[in-house]
């Protein structure tokens, strides 16, 4: 423990001196705060000294640079002040900085102009390539027909990006179609088994009280009815197949006629 003496005033008059007991716990933080302030002051002064040293070094460097550029002749007197030398070097550096900036701007302008010309050239080339592609596709359709030209040019000099794209799309559609047929087949098999169970149940219920002869006759008539139903379905499928066959034969004839016309046309050209 320690004491501090404080003069207590009342108005402008000193009245009494009061003794205040100050614990070491209170005094210690104050000492630490004072040390922190002192350390910060020292750091600030060190930075100021370093800044001053750096400034002086830059100043001396500018003077030395001027002296190297304009060395004095033997016996001559230096008439330039340090301020004038520094001003000259500052102006020289500013001029170089501006020149570098302008040179960069010019290079950047040339680069952008070159990039723009390249982009415009690439765009023109792409447009011409697209026009050539459209004309080529039109020619191939005239030769092979719209339904098959992209397959007919496969792996030939007439192949192109559009043909490849159409082949990819057709392959994707074929894949999906196969998956659909597989799913349909599984569904048909499932329905067949369900129908078979239902038929057996139906026959069992209908023939429960029949004699063996009546039962055989009922089953025979039932199977004949089922067979007629299956034959009707097969006949419908046959008609669809024959219709598709006729379309294919007609298409084949049209393809041959079209190809003959195209070859005759291009032979004359």
C-alpha cells in the first residue's frame, strides 16, 4: 500500500490536504499504460527518423544523378543549386513516366485494334464457313434426299459437321427407341403372365360344375377365341409392316430417280 496527497479546493481557496491510500493493484496498470505510451512515442520517433533518412537519401540520389549526367569540367565551378538539380531530375523522371504511360497506351491501342481485327476476321470466316455448310447440305439433300443424306456422306469427302450432328441425334433417338421396346416387351410379358393366370382362374370358375366333356368343349372354344384375337393382332401388325414396306419401296425408287437426276446435272456442269 502507498499514499498520495491531494489538495482539496473549495472555490479559489485551498482548504485541506487529503491523504489517499492507493493500492499497488491500481498503481501497476497506470505504470503499464505509461510504458505503452512511451513505447509508442519511441516507435513514432523512430519512424520519423527513418522517413527523414529516406527523404534525405532520395534527395542525395537525385543530386548524384544530376552530377553524373552533367559532370563538371576540370577547374570549373558548380553554379547549380541543389534545389535546381533536384527540380531537374524530378522533371526528367516525370517526363519519362509520362512518356512510358503514352507508350503503354499506344501499345494497348494497337493490341486492341489487332484483337478487334482478328475477331472481325474470325467472324467473317465463321459466316463464310456457315454459308458454305448450308450450301453443301442443300446440295447433299438434292443428291441423297433429306431423310438419308447425312448417313450417305458418312466417312466420305462430303461428310460435314451438320451430318455428324444429325447422325448423333439419330443414334440417340435409336437408343431411346430400343430402351422403349425393351420396356414394352417386359410389360407385355408381365401382362401375358397376368392374363394367363386370369384365364386359368376364369376357366376354373366356369367349369367348376361341368362334366369332363363339357369342360373340354368350353376350354376348346375359349382357346379358339383367344387364337382369333391373336390372329387379329398379327394381321394388324402385318398390315403395318406391309404399309411400311410400300413406303420404303417408294422411297427407294425416289432415291434412285433423284440420284440419277443429280448425277446428270453435275455431269453437265
